[in-house]
C-alpha cells in the first residue's frame, strides 16, 4: 500500500522501505549518541546522571515502541505486497493460459482451413484433369470423324 509523501506522489514500496530503514538507523544512531552523552555526564555529575537516566529510560521505551510499531507496519506492508504479487502472478498465469488456448484454437482452425483449401484444390485439379481428358477425347473423336469423312486426307 503506497503512502503519499508530503509533496504528493505515492512512494514506491522499495523507496518507502528504504526510508523506513534510514529512519530506523537514524533512531539507533540517536540512541547511541544519547548513551554517549549520558556516560560523559556520569563522569561529571552523578546526581544529574540519575535524573537523565530516568528520563532517557522513558524515551528509550517510547523509541523501542515506535521501532516495534514500524517493524509491525513493515511486516504488514511486506505481507500485503507478497499477496498482491501472488494475485498478479495467478492472474497473469490465468491470462497466459487463456491466450495459449486461444492460439491453439486459432492454430486448429487454420490447419482445418488449410486442409479444406488443399482438398478443394485437389478436387479442382481432378475436375480440370477430367475435363482435359474429355476435351482430348472429343478432339481425338472429332479428328477421327474428320479423317473418316475426308477419306483419310488431312
């Protein structure tokens, strides 16, 4: 589920994941920086450390809760994207099967049409050859008749 940025267009899931990773890394770096600051203050003022530690404990818990919430959100996003990908694959497979079936049906119709065309051409050829034989027989008979009437003269 793509979210919109403050400027408008939806973020790509990979870009959104990258942004969340960067934010997570930033939070971890912030926590590390706070810990370093607390250790420096511990050397200078022990009383201030106790107060700062109590305050930071609450903030750490909040950050951990935020990180856990972001992790859960990321897992939900990943599951949604996986589901969408599986649906797209299933849809594509169904469409692919439909197209293959259509191509096969067209191929069969084409083969039938070619076979019909060949059969028709064969019938035409036989009809032509029969007509040619009849014409030759007629020409031969007429020639014989002409020779017989003319007394053998050409």
